[in-house]
C-alpha cells in the first residue's frame, strides 16, 4: 500500500516514505499508465492533423510511436500494478449489469476502473490498435507514402485497408466522444476522475489500500519489448534469421 500525503504523489511514486498528520491519499494510477494515457489525446490529435495536412512522413512516424505505446500498455496490463491489469478490471456481464443498476456492493470499496470503465478501456485500446495496424498496411506504393508493412499485401488489399483506415477513424472518434461524455457525466455527479489520472492519487476511502510501487525493471522490460517490436515493424518486419 502507498501511504502519502496530498500533493506528495511524486514521493510515493519513487517509493520515498512520507509522514504527517493529514489523512493519506490513495495512489490509484501509476506514472507509466498516466504517461501512456496522456500520450493518447496528444498523438491522436497530431495524427489527425498530419493526415488532414498531408504530412505523411510525420503521420507514419507518430503512428509507429503510438504502436509502441499501445503495445507497452498491453504488456503493462499483465505486469503492471493492480489497477493497470486487465485481470483486475475486465469484469463479467453480471458485474457490469449490477454496476449499471447501482447494485454492486463492492464498487464503493475499490480503486481503478469500474466494470463499465474496464470495458471502455478495452474498447479504446482495441480500436486504437486496430486503427494503427490498418495504417501499417495502408497507402499506395505508386502514389505517395505507405505504411511500413504495405509491401506485404497486394495493391488492391492495401486500397481496401486504406479506405477502412479512413472510415474507422470516425468509429474511434465516436468512442473517444463517449469516453469524454462519460467523464463529464461523472464530473457532474461530483465524481472527479480527471485529477487522479493527472496526479495518480485520489482522496482516501475507508479500508481501501492504494497501489504500491512496481519494480522499475518490469517497466523497462515492457518498454524495451514494445519499442523493439515497433522498430521491427518500422523496418518492414524483416525475417529475424
Ligand atoms: C484521444 C483521446 C483519448 C483516448 C484514446 C483515451 C483513452 C483512455 C484509455 C484507454 C483509458 C484507460 C486507461 C488505462 O487503463 O490505460 C482512459 C482512461 C481515462 N481517461 Fe482517457 N482517453 C482520451 C482522452 C482523455 C481526455 C481528454 C481526458 C480528460 C479530459 C481523459 C480522461 C480519462 C480518465 C479520467 C480516465 C480514467 C477513467 C477511470 O477512472 O476509469 N481521457 N482513457
């Protein structure tokens, strides 16, 4: 459990013990998850802008960065702290229905995604991964920039994927719109989800522990694997032998 005072989130992140008489905040989201999260709006805006303005070299570079970050987030879903793990927030339909009916007894005593938030997390990550994956094959080799895996498919297939890539952007935009609406909805109900996603901490709750520090080596290994894979893709996925 992380025990830190309000505003001393960084100390807690670094595992530095803090003391004092104020009630301790709870660490809900680790630093890597938050950095990953805030890179999404920045990168998606930038990728939209580069596509609108035909800055294809940058569109391709940023897409590969987004691919690496998404892969890292997926790995973090297995080796990261509890609130980052898929196993902790992907709940069955019964929990989702009970949550929607306000009948889930443990919702007040948990940190991390709600059952519905867990599914929306999966949907957003999957939609971004699908969009980036289509971009890898998109483009026309005889007319402008292509994704690094474009030579692996025929021109007609690439053409279809390119159209899907353009259309699916609106599906992703719709999911992002839903995501932002949900955040506004909770804010109106008095539940501020944004501050914890910025600072990592939320006010204390009775008998609930925050997440503890995660061994940094796990983050390093996950980041290296994700970056390595993205680089391999950037070079057109050459044979490894
Ligand atoms: C392109 C735009 C965005 C995308 C793709 C996106 C995606 C996501 C994803 C995948 C998560 C799950 C976090 C995780 O477990 O890794 C999440 C959570 C969250 N996002 Fe976003 N996000 C976007 C923009 C924003 C913006 C602009 C805000 C704030 C104004 C925001 C606020 C939040 C908050 C508060 C959570 C935590 C929700 C919870 O408590 O369950 N997001 N977002």
